[in-house]
C-alpha cells in the first residue's frame, strides 16, 4: 500500500497536532459528519447501515479510523491491517471511488462545524490535503479487491442474484438460508471466516438495506449458507429490519442480491499451533466454517471448540457440530449454557453452567500457545480478550471479528 501523493512536512505536523483534538471531539465530529452527508446525499442511505448510525457504532468506528489516520499520517503503512479490514467491508457494500469526494467534503464541514474558530484555515487546508492522500490509499486497495473478486473462478462484480434453495430453522432465534446462484453458474470459493453482503429491498422502506453475514459452512458446495439471528429488539434497541425481514418474509424460491465473499478474519492455515475456537450466540457462524475446514484439511491439528449460548433453545447447529466432532479424532468440544433449561440439566448436554472464565478456560485448554479465534456479542468478546491477555497469549495469536463496525475490546 503506497500513496501516490506525498504530504509536506508542514501538513504532517499540522495533522499530528490535531490528534489530541480528535481524541476529544472525534465522535462528535463523525456524528455531525453523517448528519450533514445524509441530509445532502440521502441516496447513500442505500449503502450505510441505519441501525449502526442510530446506535452510534458507526460514528465511533469512523472516529477511531480518522484518529488512527491522523496519528500515522507520516507512516500510513502502519495501519495496513485497519485499511484492509475497512476496504473489505467497503468492497462488500459496493462503496465506489466516486463516494470518497462526498465523504471528504462533509468530513471537513463537520470538523469546521464542531471545532468552530479552532478549526483554522491552516488546519482545514491540511486536512483537505491529507484526506486526499488517505482516500487515494483506500481507493487503490479497494480497486484491487474489486478486480480480485471479479477475476476469481466463479467470481463477479457488485451484486449477483441468488435463489433461496433452502430455509431451515436452527433454534428459536437463528435460521439458516442456503443460497444458490440464480443463473446456475459457478460461484467463487471463500476462506473460512469470511462473509457476504445481502441487499434487502423491503416493502414500505424508502431505502435498500445491506447487511453482512458470515458464511456458516465450507466452500465448494455450490451454495452459500448464512445463519441469521432474528433481532427482535428491546427497550433501547429496535428490532433488526433485515434479520426480521429474512426470518418472516423471505422464503424458499425467493431471490436475494449478494456480493462476493469478503473479510480479513480468516483461519491462519500457515500456523502449526493448536487452534482454539470460542463463540457466543450467533458468533458461531464463522467458527463452524473454520471447524469444518480444520477437520477436513488438517486432521492432525489439535482443535478445541467452545460455544456459549443461553440454553439449548438458543443453541443453533448443535447437532451438526456434534456430528462433525464425532467423526474426527482431533477436536475437543465444550458447550457452556448461561441458563440451562430443566431438560438441559436432565440431558447434561452442556459442560459448564454460567459463563466462560479464565480458570475454566485453563482447565479445558491446557496450552496457551495456540491460535485463538473468537466471535460473539461485544461483552462476551471483551471477557474472552481480557482472559487471553491475562493468560499471556501474544496479541498476534488472538483473532476476533466484530459483527458490525469495529470497536475497542479494551474499553
């Protein structure tokens, strides 16, 4: 990743001088940015996740990205992992190069609006110059990703129509959708842990809604499977528009528009270390793809899979995982139920009641020199991340995925 334009030392110094300001006001700036941009360009609401806007997750994620770009403006190579992760999501959402000038214009307007007189002409001009360099890097990386997705065997550009070949309820809240290409042609394979985007055109909704769902099966089967949790909502969070639409309104034979697989949270097949997979709730979807891949392609590697759910009513794909594990000699499988039902207790279909904690984790995973992968609700992920750090697991052996905009597990 190399920027085609360079910044003067004066511009770099000005941008770096704004880092403390961004730390303090970054989220206010990005909230104002989205308000202004969507007012002037409502068509972009066809791309962005409205729920993440309302809940503040997207402004917070963007604020973190802007802060990182400012802090490393003289060494953008240092944030390659962040750039690639965001670029994967952008490619999956069909973000285009022509969107970047719109974003840049409204980011500068928001900086000026929030900071007022503190945003001098020198600061605004420096940020305009810096944004052009940063945008150029993102556009370049995303262009390569678009080309790669289209160039792959069975690949395609932008959205492609898929038919729901099978719809299967997996638990009280999770349903799987098996998607086959409507044109009957080949589909590109994917790496375990990757996701696809679904475009939902919903009656009564002014804009389309795009959501990203992890692929919950292995590649080369002629279909993609996503396993979707129905978000019914609660007092502080409304029901999920797309998840409820998929559960209630999408049936076998219906057609959905899909982008090619994307994502950086993938299984490291180069490592010789044992693998530990930890999932909470629907965070199991990428883990099942990883588990099946490990069983098929690395039968000599020691694998531990730990899944946490409320109880068996909420535990999806349990029989499938049990069948996979029973046919292998290298997998240890543990189930943790927060609130087991009476039937769960009588059947003893779980190994721990309550939550995963470090003491219990040490009792089932004997060696911390492993590759750890985890995914699930943010509180679950924070506990796992903290536990692994306390156990002395090196950062480079800790891998995780947020469902939605990236956050900070250390806060």
